[in-house]
């Protein structure tokens, strides 16, 4: 978890404040996230980790429900893009345009999703396009790994941002 004490750098303290504020906002605006007990546990400006306990996300077999895995990965990517926008002081609406999910192994424990931009995508290009055209697209990638490091689920998604008028 990122440091939150007095020795943390100013940029890190600002990122932590944005991360915690978005976590609170998401829990209010998207009630499902509160029921799932999601938490944005880390964000360094380039990647984001979202965690969830197994108990409220379990299926009839005792492992994580596929819909919960997909929700956590989609939200992790959406939060990554949203935090980058907030960090730049921008106001826009961000939507998931499409996504592809692969379920590779069952998850029998609390889990975390790690989101980052897809290869070849940059926030600079994304926000430059948004500024010049009023809309932009960006692809993100997310994985949930098991304790042994094997990938349990993988999501590739494309997001659209529309400038607010």
C-alpha cells in the first residue's frame, strides 16, 4: 500500500487523496461496489489495484462469481482512467465501450485486479485527443492473479471519454 505518512512525497499524498475520494464516490454512485466491498488499494499514476473479499463475491461453487471478477476488472480500468482525468483537473464522462474477458482459473480466495493501459496507449495522447476533439478512446488491460502468480482472469477493454459541456 502506498505510504500515507508525513514522509510520503507530495505527489503520492495527492494521488492517495484522489484515490480515497474516488473510492468513496464509487461506493455511493455505484451501490454494487459497496455490496462487493471493493477497495482501490493502490494507484501510482500508471497502474491501479482494486481488491475484493471473496465472501460477498462468491458463487454457488464457493469460488469467485465470474460477474464479480468482470465487474472488479472493468471498474479497476475505469478508475484508472478516471483518476488520471481527475489528476489533470479535467471533467469528462468516461464510458466502457467494449470489453473481452477470459476466465482461466477459479478464484478461491480474496482477490485483486491490476489495471494498466494497453500496450501502445498513453494518457498524453488520450487527453490530447480529448482536448482537441472533445472525445477520445483508450484501451486498458486488467488481470486477476492467484496467490501463486498464475492469471485467473484477464480483461481487455476500450473506454470512451466525452468532454462535459
